[in-house]
C-alpha cells in the first residue's frame, strides 16, 4: 500500500503524514549491481536493526539524518527527502574497486580519508564522477559539493569511533544524501554492513557484505555477530 519505490534492498512507502516515509528492509541481497542475487530470511530484520541503531548513534553525535524511529523489526520511519543521485564513498584504507583501478596495495591507508562521488544510475553501472562532472550534470552546486564532503568526513569520524569501540576497523563506506523541504542536505538511505567495509582489527575477518560478494561465509551469521557487538556498546 502506498508503495513509492522498490529497490534492491528496501521498499519505500508513503504514510498518512506528508513528509514521512516508511522504509521496509527486504530479505534480499544483491552484489555487482544485481549480478549476484539471493533471498535470505532474517536479513531485512538485521539491516533494519543495525541501520536504526547507527542512525541513532549518529544523532547522539550531532549528525542529522532522515531517521525518525524504528517501528518494527523490519521497518523504520524517515523524513522524506529528494535523494541527490550520488553515492558518496569515504575510504580510510584501499579496498575493492580502487585497488584495481589505481594499482594500490590492499588496505593501504588513505591519509587523509578520501571522498569520492559515483553517479547513482544502475543502467550506467554507477560511474565515478569528478567534482566538475557533478556540477555539469547539475547534481550539486560547488557549495553543495563542499558541504557533502564535509558531512561525509564528519560521518566518517563518528562511524570510525563507534567501530573502534567494537574493535573493528572501518575500511570504507557509501552514503546517500537528500534535500529536505527546506532545502537542507541530510544523510539518508541506510548505513549497515551492506554499505560499509568493516574488518576485525586483529583477525582482519570481514564484518560486511564482502562475505557474500566473495562467498567466504554466512552473511546472516556475520551481520548478527556485528549486531551483537553493537548491542554490547549500549
Ligand atoms: P536501490 O536499489 O536504488 O539502492 P534500495 O533498495 O536501497 O534502492 O531502496 C531505497 C531507495 O530509497 C533508494 O533508492 C534510496 O535512494 C531511497 N531513499 C532512501 N532514503 C530516502 C528518503 N528519506 N526519502 C526518499 N527516498 C529515500
Ligand atoms: Mg540502496
């Protein structure tokens, strides 16, 4: 009912309240822009619990987001925003596509952390964009680009701090931003092991979607262990 959009991992619904959407996390997982695809009972619940708790942690550390409240095991209420079609990626250590593209050493430190923009467009395979491309495509103004970078780096600091307390290291992550009615840029979408690369500080074991991408373990067990580590922080 009142389904507005169905994506790869979530469904977005309108609610009775004008500026409020309901996001339902699905029991589905994809990798490589849908190349790999599976149904996993309980995955939506874990992502919803983790993402709600991360947004709450963000709020407690002065990072504003679309998150209002979790209303069930698989759903949360958020402020509706107009999503800026950019995937903003922050990298603390080299991993994934950048290792191949630039010939880097895996886990080579990125100091200072690197912020990158990718065009959120599945049919183009989310290509990387320079600031000039972002401006040319009218996705953001020069001032907005600076705000996005500043916000992304602040989110990185808060997330890194949280992970450190869990004895985990934040390798990289992807976030999305949107504009609210007042034109203010806010953090939106999701932050979870689907959208971050996280490794154990000692064992270097992955606590993220790489276990699914690379078929190295059970995604449900991994996410549930991550959630338990988060719970232990409370
Ligand atoms: P996708 O396959 O496009 O990544 P998802 O399964 O992640 O989609 O579903 C969530 C969709 O909802 C995404 O397209 C995301 O940009 C969008 N979205 C996230 N938060 C909000 C919000 N607060 N308002 C409007 N749209 C949102
Ligand atoms: Mg998504």
